[in-house]
C-alpha cells in the first residue's frame, strides 16, 4: 500500500458524516463611494493614493514622486516612451536593481485596500515584490466593495499566478514596532484614474 | 529545538515570569493586538455570520476530506504541480531531501511554515549537508538564536529589541548596542535579499488550498514567500491535509477573517495564489498527514483541524500572555497548541490542556468557532483516564473527591483546614505548597458558614 492509499483510507475511515456547505451568497458590500472608501483605507495601510483624470496626469505625478535617474520599469505600453517595458522572458533575477515598477491592476477592493494582479499584468511574477517602490494604476469603475465581489470577478481564474497586494511590505516582528519595507517594496502608491 | 522535554509548562512558565518587566511587556503587547483585532472586527457588521460560515465550510471540509483530497490532487496535476503524500514528519523530510538532491541543491530559503517546524525539517536537512534559511524576519531571528518560534504569527514576540540587536551584532556584524527596529530590519532586508537572489530552491507553507482549482494561497506581510518562490527554479509547498477549502469563492470568507483576527489588519499585505509553475520552474506540493487523520477520528477533538492559524487565541489567553509561547514546548503554542499537541504525543504534552483557566476567551475570538476551551476540558479527562496526569494533580483530585463525597468528610476537612491556618500557618504557608508560591494564604476564619448559620439564623427561628 502506498502512502497515498494509506492516508486516503485513514481519511475515509475517520471522517464524520457529511455536512452541507453554507450559503454564502448573502455576503456582499455596498456600492456607494467606493473610490473614497478605497482611498481612506489605503491611506491607513500606509500608502499614498492619488486621483488622476488620464494616464497623462499619472505620468506627471510619477515624474514628481520618483527618482527618474534610476531604473523604472512598466508593463503599460502607454508609458513605454518614458520607461523600460518589462520582458516576460529574461531571467527574473535581472530585475533586482529596479527602483520603481509601474503596473496596472485588474481591480481593487474598497474594504481592504488591496489590488488584484495576475502575472499577465505583472510582466513577470517577481516584479511587484522585488522593486523598491511599487506604483499601481487602477480604474475607478473597477473598484469592488469586498472580497466576495472580488472573487466573483476572478471566477476560477485562468492564470498561473495571481495575488492581492494591499500596501508596502511590512513587519512588526521586532517588539511590535511597525517597519515599512521588510523584503518587498518600501512604498506602494496607487493612482486611481477617474 | 530539541524534541526532548525537560520541564513541563508550569516549570517553564515559572522561569518566564521571573522577569517581571518582560512579562508585563509581553502581556501588554499581545493584549494590544487583541484590541486591534476588536477594532477591525467592529468594522464588519456581518462578522458573526462570517465566523459561522467559515466554521460550516470547515465542517464540510472535514466531513468530505477524502473527496476534496482527490479533487485537489487531480487539479494540481492538471496545473503541472507534482504531488507528494507524506504519512509522517520523517516521510515529509525525506521527500524534500529527495527533491533537492535530484537537482543537486544544497541551499534553500524557506518562508514561514509551522508544519516544517513541527517536522523539524531544518535540522533534518542540515544533518544531510543542506543549509536552510528562514526568511520571515521573526523566524530568522529565532533561527539564529537556535530557538523555535514562540508564537505562530509573531515568532519572536517574547524577545526584547536589545536582545535582537545583540544577535544581529553577533551574526550580521551590526554595531554593538544597535537596537532600533527600523535599522535592524534594514540590515536583515539587505542580508536576506542576497539569500533570495542566490537560492535555487524555495519552500513555503500553505494558508488555503482550493480543491476546485488546484491552487494554493500563501499570506505574508513581508513578501518573503514571493521573493523566494519567484526567484527559485524549484518551488516546494508543504501543507497539512486540513488546509483544504472546497471552492475559490470561499477565500472571500477566510481572507476577510484571517488578518483581522490575527493582527487587526484588513488583509495581509500579500495573498498570493499559486496555480502553475513558471516557465522552466518545477513546482512540488507535499500533502502531510502526521497525525491529522488520527485527530480526524477523535470525535471530541476533530474540530481543532478547522484552525486557520491566526493566533488570536494566543493573543487573548491570560495564561499564554503571562507564560510565553516557549513554555508550551510545542511548535504551536497557546490554547490551540494545547488541543493539537496531545494528539501528537499524549504523554509528552499531558501538561498542556491544564495550562488554561478555561475562561473561554479563546473560543470567543476564534474565527472558525473552534470550541477550544471545551476541548481543553475534555483533553484533561482523557489524560487523567489514560494515566498521564501529573502525580500531584492525581493526588489532589483524589483528596478532593474524598472531601466532597460526603458532608461529614467536608466538615472534617474544613475544620482541619481552619485549625491549621489559625494555629500552625507555616504548614501551608511554605514553598512546598505549590498553591502558596504566587499567593498569600488567607487568615483562617473562626468558623465555617454552616456553623455560623446554625448559631445565628436557626436560633432566631
């Protein structure tokens, strides 16, 4: 008998009588003021959040907020005149020196401040984690109230890797003192396009 | 990190509470996290319904585990993930070793995984010439100090920053006396980034595994799991069988509960959904039993398998806060550890269900509504019946049973107690009486309530 068979047999023998799944369809948020709610929550997490009318105003904000002398990468073709486009085929280690990564999220969640990204919008899986500063563009109409609507949008999901990111990387492991920038980005900035 | 237990919870807690300043700090720091949890929870009007739903989903998982395991395995394979099954900690460690050996890898980076702590994976691999580095900051600190984590979410919460500064001075060459948390974190960031960049293999734990899609979710605040995984050519995930959830949409329920319960955050910074290997990467997942199917067969204790490892029962527990996680001499400490550990080794962990006041605070905060304090009470009965209770407890219980079994015995014992307290108090007020150690014994009353009642009330009638 293989270990697999042994474990499965023990599970079958010991599991109790089947109980039903609960109905979770009543869990949903409200759709009012989602942009404001999102911005309020994101600021409490420790990230700046800006409203912009167009991608051009985002460009202006990026010029103001980041050190343009360092390596800045993006997956957005609209920004490729200024910044390096991320290649999906090079060794991920080669992105160790990126200062800023500018990527577009599929949507964000008002209740917790997180943005939803899949590898398709990351360019490479490592990008939003290895950069020193992460900048994410979200369209206002894509913001959902809670994670329940988020998973409705995601569905079963046709991706190899996806993730919610809700702020700059952080730790409070030393005496509960909050430090932003543990292993991932030191800051995360969100630009909401109205 | 040794398996051999030398002292029980009471003795280890006794050592911890000697440093009063530290205990007070520890108590306050954990209670502060409990308060942050309360604030976060109050933002969600449907919190109680979410807990109920989560508990019911987990009941469904436990009662259909066989089917979900098969479905999960099938979907993992479709996604290109290599599946392994491990019956025991040893078998789990052998599998990890074989994966690394096949690729001639002798260095691995690991993100937080209580399961691999439970399996003593690091020691096993180190004995075979493979170096493992824990990348969660708290776990890294515990590793360089050669200590296990004292809390599942906050591994080094029992340490003061000066002690961490001293460890960094010794291991990372920081200036002596440096203890600023931000500066220490920056040093660790730099050191560990080099580890992430140079390790070909990365191992992570698993928070939730979705049977429906064959993907697994890993939650961190530091981003260490992702730094390791996305730079590795071999990615390994180790999970206990109980981490399964039926459907993707159920993540909405669990992710809303997890971080709010753990630290009062609305969500962990990173909730990463791993589904398929990167091009050129190899992905393995190890399904580990190690006592879980045995616990599944224990009717009174199987609900402990619902645990999502948020740590809220530890933060709220008056015994945990004042005795420290290491006093539980088990990877998972606190109330949840005390109901999981006796299943693994009843004799070795016989003291843990007694390390509780049974106040029930743990059950009240548990996001999946595990009846933790009921299970602690039930384990006590099992442990006494199996003959694993400490002698002093057995003797005390027998004396108590004799005293309470007849009114005459009760009167006699009361009289004797009062006489001793009044006439020769040193018989009870001495260090040989464990009850006296942290308490002052009262002055003996002249008479019992029954005697007083007979004298004053019955006479009046």
